[in-house]
C-alpha cells in the first residue's frame, strides 16, 4: 500500500516528465518547421534553464524562449494542472508564442458562481463592498 506522500511524489514526477517530453516534442516540431520553410532557427526554441522557489514559496521551472528572448517561471501547480486535464500542448503553445488566455474573474454571490467580466460599474462596486464586509444599506435622500 502506498502512502499519500508517495502518491503525490509520483504525480509530480509524472507531470514534470510529461512537461519535459512536451517541450522536447515542440522543439523537434519547431526545428522541422524551420528546415522546411528555411527560416532562422534555434537549436531549441524552448529551453529549461533552472528551477527554484519563488518569492511566494511556490516551486517553479524557468523556461526560456530563445526566439523572443524571454523567460517564464512555470509553477509546478500549473504543470500538474495541465498534465491532469490533458492540455499540456496549450501551455507549450503559450510559452512558444507569449500569448496566454485571459483568465476570467469569477465570484460566488448568493450561492452560485458568476463571471464578473460582463458586469457593469454598479455591480462591480457592490462586489467591492461585499469583499470589504460592508453590507449596510444607506438611505438615499428622497427626491420630489
């Protein structure tokens, strides 16, 4: 019987190995594309540089995109998430292109979840008041 720590360790190893394989696969595909179209090429488009612990305490892997000369800190949480839901290719594509999908704001109000991206200013203000714990109703002056 395995312990919880062994299960988590196995999951992390599997996710990280999948990430490395996906980067290798994307580098080969990129190199083949460059050879076919005779475009400038790098030995590796994406290169794993180092790993460390971020200021927030989360471990990450530093990935360098040699074409755009930019480095990304990819947290282990992100790698495990994309490994579990089978979307590792979308993570690799984002690292290749520097185009990341917008994350929609979601909040829980009165027992259900709702996206906040299409809310008007009044509703956003109400949400701010709720987060601040300001639930009181103020009287408005009566207009005649």
